[in-house]
C-alpha cells in the first residue's frame, strides 16, 4: 500500500507493508530512528510505518470501521494543545491515528483524508469537553492502494466514513485512556 504520514519511522509518502504503534517510556528521549528500526527488526516486520506512544497500546488501542475505512487509534491526552496557541509545557501524551482505506486513492485524496480525519479528531475532542485540537505530538497515517479516487473531504462518502471511523475509535480510545488514569 501507499502510506502518507508524519510518523517518526518511515514517514512521508512511502510504500508500506503495514504500520505499528511502539510503546515508549513516558520520559522517552532516545534515538527514535534507531529504536523504531530495532522494534521493526525485533518483531519481524519489514517496510512498516512506525508511530510512538507512551500510552499502554494494549489498553488504549481502539479500532472502528465505517464503509471502506478502518481507523486504528491510540490516545493519551496529558498534553492537550490548541493549534495557533502557545503549547503547554511538554508532557507525554499523543493521539496516533492510522487509517486503512480499501478504496484506491490518488495522493491528493490521501492528503484530503488526513485533513478530514484531523477535523474529526478535533470535533471529537471538543465534543467530549477537552479544550484542545489535539496534542503537541499527534501522529497520523493514511494507508491505501494507488487508485482513481480523488477526493476524501467531508462532502464525499469516503470522507463521511473517515469521520465516522475516526470519531468512534478516538472516543473509545480516550475512554480507555481515562480509565487507566484512575
């Protein structure tokens, strides 16, 4: 599949066999390039896109499917931020979203899917009462086969499915994350 992401491991526009969420210590300050490569090798993975999180992946991972879209989300929100405002002092806390889309997309549609997913993330955070548009370290990736679908905005069926999948998975992941804090 093609992957378009801001992931620390193999981010950008790359061909990928899949993706992973790697758990790191909350005070992580290691060599993320070397650590992600080591994680990939240790787990028998090759050509994967890698995201990092201090959240307990097994406890917060949520998956939601809508139409041809499956959203995989890990959420931790100890450092909520608002785009365009001075960020808070850094603390670990990341929302990672990986979208697997079964439709064949153009690269432009993949970028459009990132925009739609980000809008869905922001809406979900505000709806749940968080005064944030995300965190200071959010990750997102879209995974799809190359194809002819050119649009994935909120006015399209694909965009509707992206929004539904992201909102559902993020809400569930945040509830799981909140339960780990008590």
